[in-house]
C-alpha cells in the first residue's frame, strides 16, 4: 500500500515537473542565434562619404551622372556631401559601438584610392582615410568587411566603355592588388563586387549610372567582364595572398525571392527561369557544381539572338579555362535580400530589339495586399527570405553565407515601429532557415547604419537605423527606435519578446 502511494506521488511529480518545465519553455521561447552568429551594419562609399573631389579623389561615374543629369535623380540631389562620413570616422564608429555590433560592411571608393582608376598613381589621402577607419574599428573590436566595388567606377575608365570593355577585368585586378597590399593586414573579409546584376542591368541595360540603356546587349557584356574580373581577383588572392595574409573572399549577390504566381506548370517553370536570370546569371558560374551560365539563359539568349539575325549570341561565351577559373571562386557568398515577387509565364513575341526582359520572358509583380514601404520595389514579405536561402542551399550545396544587406525605407521620424517589425519578421524567417532547414548563414548586416543617398531615389528613401538631418550643418545623426531594437538583438543574440525589452535606456 505504501509503495502504491509512493508510486502515485512519483507519477504526480513527473507530471507536474513536465507541466512546469513546459511552462518555462514557453517563457524562454525566445528566438536566439548562436554565439558565433554575428550582427553588423552595411554602407557604401558613394552613398555616405561625400567629399567627392576632396584631397585628390578622382571623379566616379556617379559623380558624373548626378552632375550631368540632375533630372535623373527624383529629388535632383547628388552625393557631393551625402552623410559627410569622410569627416566623421570617429562619430560613425561610435554609433556602431553603441549598437553593439560585431562587424561593419563598408565599400572602398576606387577613385579615392586610384583617382584615374589605374595603378600608376595612388592617392595617399585615400589610403589615409580608410586606414583611419580601420584603426577606429580595430580599437573598438568591430570586424571590417570590405567591398572593393559598390557601383562607383572611376569616370576615366568609363571613357573606355567601363565594364563592357574586357580590359576592365585587368584594371580591377590591379586595383585589388593595391587594396590587398595596402589593407590586407587589417581586412580579412573581402567582397569583390556588390550586386553585379544591379549595376550591369540598371547601369548598362538601363538608366542608372552610366546610363547606357542597352538591355540585352551591354548588360551581358558587363556581366561577362565582371565575372571574369571576380574570378581573376579570387585566383590572385588564392595564389599570392592567402598564405601570406590569410582572409576570406566572396562576392555579394542580390536575391529577391521569385515565387510562382499559380501552381500551373508554366508558372512554376517561369519562376525558376526568373531565378536563373536574376540570380543564377552571376551565382551559377561561381557557386554551381558545373559552373558557366545557367543552361536556360544560354539556350534562350542564343535562340533569340539567332532569330534576331546576330551571328554571335548576345550572351558571350567563356573559354573552358575561364569556366574553371570562375567556378568555385569563393570562400563564402554575400547575400542581399529585401523583398519577393510573384512570377507568371510570359508570352512575348520576340522583337528585333534585344532586351533582357524579352530574353527571360516572364511577368513579375507584387501583391497589392503585401505591406508597402517607401520604396516602390520593396514590399514586406518575410517568408520569401527563408525560401531564397533554401533555394541557395539546395542549388549550390549549402555555401557559407553572410547576409550582407537586408533593410527597408519608411517615412522620416524616430518612432519607426514599422522598421522594427520588418527587421524582426525577416530575422525570424532567417532563424527558421538556419535552425529548421540547416542553411549555413554566419551573420547578418542591416542596411543601413544611416539614412543615405539612395542612387536615383536620392535622399527620398530612408533606410537608416539612424536618421540624418540633412538641413543641419553637422548632418546630425539620431538613433531611431529600430537602433534600440537592433542593439538589443546584437547584444543578446536574441529577438526581444516585447517592446519593454529594448526601450529601457541602453
Ligand atoms: C541595394 O540594392 C544596394 O546594394 C544598396 O546600395 C541600396 O542602398 C539598397 O539596395 C537599398 O536601395 O527604384 O524601381 O528602379 C538592392 C537591389 C536594385 C533594388 C535596384 C532597387 C531599383 C528599383 N536594388 N532596384 S527602382
């Protein structure tokens, strides 16, 4: 009888314990990233530095474009002054220290280092500026992540045709050599390019700088030379620098998720074609098992070129040596992700005028119900982040990935709850991709530390964790609510459970 009672007590204890610990699990069910996961912020030289012609800096294609065509920027602004970050190294790094972040992704202005783009003349002040930044980061234990090229080609090289000229790859190698020789001791994480799709398609196929507006033609030439340049720099790094100075080299690609609009076979196929054109164009040659352009791009562009009367495909061919050089040219993938689109199959009749959109032949759109932001192209669709990451995992054998940009623009003001919600929901999606699906992601950078010059959208779109007052002579920076939120995330590695978790004074 006694035993029987003991047994009952025991069972009751086990049951109660279960209930209590379940309860604790609910309270502790915070979404947490592991200790090694790193949080950071991202910026780019032209968008924040200002000092466009100061102390020997040469002219870039964005200097030229905004000066020659002010009407191409929605608010007729330019980045001559921008956030004045050239003069605010200490102030900006202090903001990062307050955020408690582990890394800072910035870009180096080619024409600040080599004013005419060529390696025979190095601008010492350019080197001084980035050294000062690196010293300040080092003093504060923030790891630098440097992008060699974020859209700002020296204008002098544009006179030669810019990225449509194959020799650009050689000049990029020379520039990279100067950077590795000069900064290689301090910078251990390198990105060759930011978003080649964006600057080749919008710059050479469209009307962003340099504004070549030659879609289906110059965009492909640009892409071809950028891929060669990336491969060449990676091989040089591998052969000549890795042993000596160590470090990791990758490339940043932009991947908006592309979801089939319906379950029809045609739309499923169209979505996959779109992924190959928008992302695979640059990802397939570097990250896929076999390298080279995605087969669907190759076959569609070859066929269209032929129908249009070209003797050669508008999409250039790599030599087999180039395919091998570019294939596997990475230590990690830098991934930018902002939004998602739906895709339907297109039914375009092929016109005589070459065009990237015609070659791809799909229809891309966003749902009206998806929450809007202050960027026409950006709707809030957090689940697309997880899908994009999984597509990368499945197609490219789960490469080591650093999220080099994710962010959103909303109206001015400090109480930016919409931005907090955006970041929080995208981080939840990222967390699921890592912890439920096994995607290999090592860190996340928010775009951006500061409001800045958003290319042809000028200062009208504000992505900053900090608001910049462009009317004030000091270009005053003020943290938004999202800066407090992000501080809590960066310092704890966990997403806050409630508003109170990050609005106390940090
Ligand atoms: C990133 O690109 C860039 O790397 C970064 O410099 C930029 O500040 C950030 O986006 C936020 O804008 O205005 O309709 O012509 C993300 C990919 C490609 C998205 C160009 C916007 C222009 C669309 N971007 N695209 S539109």
